[in-house]
C-alpha cells in the first residue's frame, strides 16, 4: 500500500499525507458502528416509550399497518446511519467519532478538506461497500487499491489519512534556543488580508506536520514574504516554523 500522498500546491510547495492503513480504518469503523448501534437502540426505545400506545394500535390493525410501521422504523434507521457520518464529517472537517478517536481524517485526493458533495457521495455508496456483510465488498476494494480506498472514496475522490496534532508556537519556541526575547504575535502588524484561503490552508498543513523539512518551510516563507511584501531579514531571530506560525496567528487575530 502507498504510505504517503504527495501534494504539489500552486505555489510549488510539496506536502505529504500519511495514508491510513486498512486495520486502523476498520477499527475506526467498528467504533462508529458501536456508537450507531447504541444510538439506534436509544432512539427506538424512546419512540416506543413516547408512542407506545399508538404503535400497539397500529400492530393490531393487521399486516398493512405492520408494513407501514416497519417502513417508518427502517427510514429512521437509514437516516441515523447515513446522517451520522455526514453530520460529523462536515462538523469535524472529515472526521467521524471513530476517526477522531484514532486521529484519522477524510480529505480529497488533492489534499483539500472535503465538502458536502464529497461527504454525500461517499456515504451514499457506503451501503454498497457494506455488502454482503460488514464492509465485505469495501474491504476487498481496499485491499486491491493502493491507498486503501473503498468504493465510496473512489466515487467521491477522497481518501483517509492520519491526522497529526498541530504544532503550536509555544512548542516550537520551547524546543529552540533563544538568543533574545521574541516579539509577541499581538505586536506584529502584517497585511494578512492579502492572504488567500489556499495560503492559509498551506500554512496549516505545514504546521500540522512535523515531518515536513525546514527547506520546504523556507520555500513557504518565501512565498508568504512575497505575498505580504516582507523584507528578507523579517524576524530573522526566530525559527522558520515560528515565523510561519506568527503569520497564521496574525491572520486569525484579524478574523
């Protein structure tokens, strides 16, 4: 299986994502299924507790009413199963509770965050992946595919990667020797309104991956310096990662 997804940005800066393995994805899926099962049991028990008398009357009205009752319960179950993943993937930027627990994330094959359309497609195909039982077809496709992508991922143009914790400015500064006090981010006045959404995404991706080399960081800083019209010796007393983090903090303080 391919262990990394390499992405080249329009600014000619390369990033790489560590592709999640099949075992980790299966464990995340098992966690989500357990949460879904518990949620469905709670919802059904609540419905029977609130509408118990109505449901018993429907049951007494024969096969036609029973069919409607089963259909309604089936629709509720499908809505929970389908809506669970879409809700959390959009709310947590590509993560369900199982993926969040195991530090996994769904992204597009170009490295960008998924949108509503990708989430809808990959989860609409999920029942097909589930055939004939517990992701049987999906597992076969994942074994064959070099990036462990199931049918839903192939249809939506997505894949699952490992999500590393972002590196904070405090962690970077603490690990570096300081020659003189660093300027506080709050005192930095930068024309951050010139930054585009792609610039911010590039910065966040770089800071979240400690495996990216310092040389790539310098290339990113060079792109940002041109965008913000910064001098070559801007904040030269700070490490490259710290300077890039400073730009991100200045941008967030303007929001």
